[in-house]
């Protein structure tokens, strides 16, 4: 009976400790999720239970080292609670960009975002953690002989089983995403960039390239490509627009597709080889370059983006996982044409596009196809709801690109816009959804070109080739070589056979 009494105290301690972690940290990752019907609520309830059970496992193992736990737990818990405060109040996703801001932002700037509520929340978390440590020091049993040790081992095993089944299902939630973000912040990019040594030049003088890098848009859902629904009501009225419906890529998620698109890396090349940044080459040819993105930069392509002369990230602390993420039209508010600039220019606009959760990507006035999704849990939704919401993101894309084209028409420069999605999206084919999986739908991204009257008049042969090539099959390798060709780059070897021009 004495042993049972001792274990009872230990069990109650860890039960309430886990409850403390849940309230101050873990629940913040669920508070903004649209649950929808009861089935969705139950699924997320199970998800939360598995996450919290796994957290118990790691915390219990750490608690076996009594002195270390007494020092480390209050510090780590308070830091996690301070991060959770912003997740609770702002639906901010804890990623490498957050860690960078915390570690690299000047103190006088950082102080401006703090509030009385924040300090009160953090102080309460610290006091609670110290109270629990005081209780912990009085525990007589907390060892591998305890039945909780077996439960803790099973909890840790459950974490790896669940993560192996679906990557990120737990790691994208607090407290785990904080440790993942730190890891991403300190690790180096896997892609190696070559230094430009050639004396590169361009024979163009008044060229403005606008490259719009899309997200999760599949070619066969554009009405420009024959889709039955009118997902491109505005673009279909534009002149000088060419849609390419046969673009292919085996790279079906952003972290690997974007570095390939922005360099001379082929879709068939290994990661270990060094490559040239598109922007470094154009910069060497005296181009002005700017990047305006609505996605926080991933380590895999951050160095490539930073080879632009100017980089602006919209709403950098809300990622694709946030339900309060800024809409893509904000990009156009920051995009300005400079008619006084005599030299050539490339502007890259990186959209959040049609990334899941679809309803977060467009405003209410674009909700044309209904019914739409009302839960983030796929199992509680019909195919009709999912496809309707996805197609609404394409209406928003249509509006975005049309507004951009209307702005570009005002320019006297030779202007050309190329839109390319980084990959496609699976909408139920073979029982699959989203991307990061091999499927024809995820491997066939949307791509289109618009050119100004000036560009057409000064590049008649290129336009002729562009039109004749529109039904050909290309991999996303085309972009690097196509942009260098229309820029008429000299003293740098590229493959004209891969150019759409």
C-alpha cells in the first residue's frame, strides 16, 4: 500500500504538470483551427491527446535527472509559454523566422511589441513552473522503477510512430515546432551556390521581367487550359497571354522545387552539386532585382532569394500554417514600377497562392463556388467542398494577375510577366490530397506568360516561338534558361533548347 501511495503522488504530479504544459503551451496550436462537425472535433481531440501523451514521455525522462530538470524545466517552459502567447493572440506560427527575429532584432525595437498582458502571462508561467519544481523536489519516487517510466517510453515511441506515418503531424505544433524552428535556424542550406566569375552582360536596355512564383496551382484547373469552370474570367479577356499546360516537375513541395526553379539545377540533379543563382547572374549583367514574398523564407532557398538587391517579406511572422495569414493582394501594394530607372530589372513576386487551408487564401467576395470547407480535417469534408474552396483560390489568383497586368500596361518598358507555380496540387486522385506526394496532379504546375505591346514589337521572333511552343512538354528547368535568353545574356553558358522562347 505504501508503494501505491508513493506512485499515486508521482502520477498526480505528472498529470498536473502535463495539464500545466497543455494550458500554457500546447493548446495554443489548436485554438485557431476551424473544427467544423463533431467528427473533426473528435479527430483533433485524439490528435491533441497523442501530442500531449508524447510530451509527457519526454518530460518524464528528463525528470529522472532531478537536478538538471529543476533548472532546465522552468527556463524551457517559460520560453515556450512566451512563444505560445503570440500563437494564442496572433495565430503566429513558430518557425525559423520567429527565432531569427528574437535573436537578431534590436532590443529597442523588440520592446515595442511587448505588452502588459504578455508580461503577466509569462510571469504567471514562470511562477507556476517554480511552484511545480518545489513540489517535484519533495517527490520520493521518480525513477526507472516507476510504472510511469514504461508509459513514458511508450509515449516517446508513439511520437516517432506518428511522425513516421505522417511527417510534421506533431512537429508542427507547440512545443515541438519551437525546437524544429531552432534547428532550422542554425542549420546551413543544402544547396551550394557558385560565385560568378565571368564578365556577364546583357544587350537589352529597357527590359522589365516580372516573375510570379505561385504555390500549389495545378494546370488543369485553369479555364485557360480547358477546365469547365470559369476560374480565369478576367485573364481570359486579356490579350497577349499564353498558357502552358504541359509543364512538369517531380519536385512536389516548396523546399525542393523553389531552389531548382531559381537556379540552373535540373529536376534530375542531385542536391550535392553547386549551382548558379538566377539573380546573381542577372545582377552581374547590371539588372536591378527585387523579391516581394508572402511566404517566409525556407533555409533551402533563403540564400538564393538574398542574392536579390532588395528583399521584402510580407507578414513574415504568419506562415502558411496560420489562419490569419495576409492575403496575396498585399504583394501588389508593395510592387511599384520605376519608369525613371534606365537599366533592366527583374521583380519576383512570391505568392502563398493555393496552399491549404484554402479558405484562408481568399477574401469572402471570392467565395463563388459553394459549399466550401468548414473544417481543417479532410475526413469530415466532401470532395465537392474541397474542390470548391480550391477553385475559389484560383479566382483570387485570376484577380491578382489581372490587376498586375493592368498595372504593367502603364509601363513604357519592354515588359514580360511569367507565372509559374512551384508544383501542382492533388484533389482526391488516387485517394490523395494536397502535394509532397508523387501524383500527376501535383507534378503538373500551372504556367502562363503575358507580354506587353513593346515587348512584342521588339521581340517578334521570340513571341513567334513562344506561341508555337505552348503545347510542348517542358520541365520547370525551362525558367532559368528562358529568362536568360530573353535577357540576352552574354558570356554565360545556358541551354537555349530548354527555353520557351
